[in-house]
C-alpha cells in the first residue's frame, strides 16, 4: 500500500446511502439503497533493509559478489481479491479489480472497485480485523535472454487453430492461463513439440519459452496492454463469461488443483516417514542381535565389508548415504533424517489466476514453425507475489480514509470523475507520449456548461500514481440520471510533434480509462547462427519503419553474428487495426560488403534475418 508523506495510507473506502421512497400502495421501505467505492494506490519499492538482507543472502551464495542494481520489469498486472456472497448465499473468493502494476521503484498505480450494498457491508466489517478480506496480487513480467539449449520448438499452426479453445476466433478474448491450458492440451496431442538433447532439469523453462514464442505469434495484448477495459471486465462476449468471472473460476480451479496435489504429497511424505522408521527399527534390532549382552562396554569389531554385504539399489530404494552402524555408511536403507532431507515440498496454493488478457491476431500463422534454441533467445518470465492490504483499524475514525455519506442532499452534491491511463506506464512518457489532456464538459439541465481538464505527463503521472480527477457540481439537475451524463475527449501529444485530437464521447460512469489511439507492437527478430556463419555474415541491421501521429519514425537494432546475438525484440507503436509494417534488413558480409533487402512490408510477429536475398 502506498503511503503519503505523513505516513497515512493512500486509500479510501466510501460507503454511501441513497434514500428510497416507497409508493402509496407499497409497504414501508426500512432500508435505502447504497453501496461502496474503494480506491487504493500501490507502489513498487524496495527498502534499505531488504537490500541489506539480499546482500547477506548473496554473500552466502557467492562470496565477494555485490548487487549492482535492479532488473526492471517489462510490465505487470495487479488486482484485488476479496470474498463476496454468491447466488447460493455462500462466501466465495472473487477477482474484483484488475489494473496495470507499477514497474519502477517508487512508481505508483491505482485501482478502484465499486461495491454493492451487501459487498460494502461485508467489507466494512472486515476492516475491523487485523487482516481484512482484501488482498493485492501482482503478476510481473521480466524480459531477458535464455542461455543456449540443445532443444528445438516445433508448432503445427494448422492443428493449433483448430483447437476448441481457439474456435471462436478474433472476436474472443483469452486469459493468459486459458492460453497455457490450451497449449498443454496441444502438447499432449503432439501439435506442439519440444525436442531436447541432454539433461532434463530445465524442461519446464524450455516449455515456458516454447509457449511464449507461439503465443507471441498468435496473440496480442488486449487493447495493446493486456489490461481489460471497465466494460470487458464485467461483460461477456462470444458466449463467454466476463473476464472477472473467468479469472475467478480459474483461481478456484487452481486452488483446488494445488490442494489435491498437496494432499498427495503429504500422503507420500507420511508413507516415506513410516517406512524409514520401520527400516530403522529393523536395523537396530539386527544390530542388537549381533552384540553380546554380557559385554556392553566392549565395542564389537568391525568386520570387513564385502560386495555381498551391500544391498542393491532398485527403483524403489534409490542409492543414498545414511547414518552410522557396524558396517559404516550403507546404501539403500534410509533413516528418518534422510527422509526429512528428501521430503517433497508442497506447492503453494495460488491466491490469484493469471489475469493478463489477449486477443487473437487477425493474421493467422500457417504450416510448421520451428525455432532452434541453441542460441541466446529473448524470453520473458511471469513472477507472482501477493500481499494483504494490511491492518487499517487505526484509521477507521478518519473521514479522509473511511467515510459514510448520505447522497440525498443535492445542494452540496458534486461529482468527481476518476481518470486513469490504460496502456501506458511512466517510461512511455518521453519514449512515445509527451502528454495527454483529458477534457470534460457537462451541460446542466438549464443549459449551463461546466468544463474541466487534466493534463497528464511523465512528471505528474509518477507523482499522482495514475490517479487524476475531473469535477463538476449540481446546477438545477433534478434528473439524477441525466446529472450523471457528461462528455469527454482526450488530446494526445506524441514524441516527434504529432497530435491526435479524439472525438467527444458521451459517458456516465464515475471513471474514465483513457488509452492511446496506438498500441504497442512487438517484432521478434530471429536468425540461425549456423546459416549466418556459413553465408559470411558479420552483422545484421534491421530497421522498422512506422508512423506516430502522422510523423515518420524508425526503430533500429544491430545483431552481432560473431557473438551469437541473433535474437532481439523491437517494440514500436501502431494503430490497433494496422497489422502490417515496413522493414529493411542490411547484411554486412566479409570484406565489408553490404547487401540490403530494400524496404519491404510484413505483418508477422517474427522476422527471420538469416537468408540473403537472391541476386
């Protein structure tokens, strides 16, 4: 939880009541309508004590090593998890909010949730406990390079697109966990193959790399960010449930799977413990029978061991060293200490399901796709961690944190509209966006117009934690429904001087999620080291050409063949409906000769650069 300069949590919980009048022919209404709004800021930070603890841990692993600095996350998602009553009246854990997570040390991000009257009541009582029933869950993506592995990924896209999970096509949205579940099924069917030579200890990491490569070719983040809009969070599409409902279902399934697996592990550990105790008792009895009772003070002579004295290790009794006895260390009969050292570790019960959302690309891949991982390969990892919102009982009497209001007095009524950016993080400012101005106008019942505007740039984005507000008041707006209606439009200023002024949009919600008219595109540059070396390549330069708000832009990367660097990701911005881009490849050959592909057009997410153009 983020805190202000005075140590107060940047958090608010508003309970509101709205009086309801009963009709003449209706019984008295004993309780009005209402609900609640929860808003919280979270920050990503590392304390000096945590750094010192990490330094101490590092010294135990590698004496003399030091921490140079942080590895910056590529992106991240975070959400709120709490318990609410289901239709059967039982409390069930649900995902109630999703947003972009902060990715830099000290950066903040905001999340809000609107509660029903019943939800507000339950959560209010929960805040009177030391650990309220609401938690933050983070899923952070970290980009890096996989070391060369003697493995090949092979994917049959014709079979993959026929899978029942992807039958809905472009109109469907997918959670990352749903994609992984489908890929697991396709791997069992043989549509996705991973051929490995050598040890098996890194198989899980190789499977993750394979899935990431295939998913990058088939899907793009929903809305360019992977964070669902407010509408898609609660609305279903294509016969599917809402993303929040599906995330909740996967959360419950993952928890059940983890509990079942832990029950199996506990049973096997208990069985191994009992077998070890029994073996130990038998060994002690055998030793006692060899030692004369009348001579307890004289140690028995240690006979020489022969190969016939050594038990043979089998699949049921793997060879390992155990404790002392007259024949010295023996293989094959574990004691309880060894069982504890080899005790299977229980899996952690997940408190959150993967919430990044994706949509299928319009351009479908075809045929067989192969990637040789025997080179440094770009990849990303998803790291998950969770934290309870914390004990807030000391703030229950502070109205700036917890507040209860009655909305029945219109004279003092005002409306704050929360504004947040969807699809941008702090580093995007100055890299792609100079600023965005969000303009609001409210036409009141008698024709008066209220205007307001917020400007969001990198400085105040980091300072305010992506939490901005527009405001208008009550001016003879007796129709409450119409009073909630207003208009807004974003005006974008992009890097390079381009400007995009969007149209006015009618809105009535108390929150505006603004996303840029351009989305991130990723092109995976790939090359085969052997082919590149055989053709005499020294270096390869790739340029990606695109436009941002009408201004031409170029992204360029240079790959060094001699160092085995033949994999790179290029990121740029493009309109959501534009699938193609222009590129140029320049090969530098032996003798300082250069060959250019010329400017070409492509639409795939992977660009292969190891084939020289024909003369």
